[in-house]
């Protein structure tokens, strides 16, 4: 089963571009993960910020409420209503040999 190209295109071409262009202080980047689960696809979006204050600037006072634009809500069969926040305590990158 092919992944839902419409949702991925919406993320890549509109939502991610809008986030980047919003000029959110402390926004570092965004990743999109996908995996096939039975007959559906599960997506995980990972955003990195300098601080929790930057997260609040992006998401608002209730920063644990998932930010899911109406266009994405119209495409998705379901999504998490609450987001989870983690502090990066170590990050390592390996160079290709």
C-alpha cells in the first residue's frame, strides 16, 4: 500500500514551510517519520526548539495541545490530541565512512 502522498505533500509544501517562515525564535528544525502499520501509515513529527519558551511561542500557552492545522485534520483518520515534550540530553552524529 503506498503512503498517502496528499498528507506528506501538505506537510512538506505548506505546513513545514509555514512553520519555517513564521520566524519562531528558538525553532531549530523539524523531522517527519513514517511507518506502515497494517493498512495505515503512522506519522511522527519531531520538532526541536532552543527552550520551552520557544515551544510556547509556537504552540501557545497550552503547549501540550497538539498543533494540527485544519487541512491536516481533514486528511488524517486520527491523531494524538496532546503532544509530548522531551529534553535532549545528548546527541551524537556519525560521519559516513
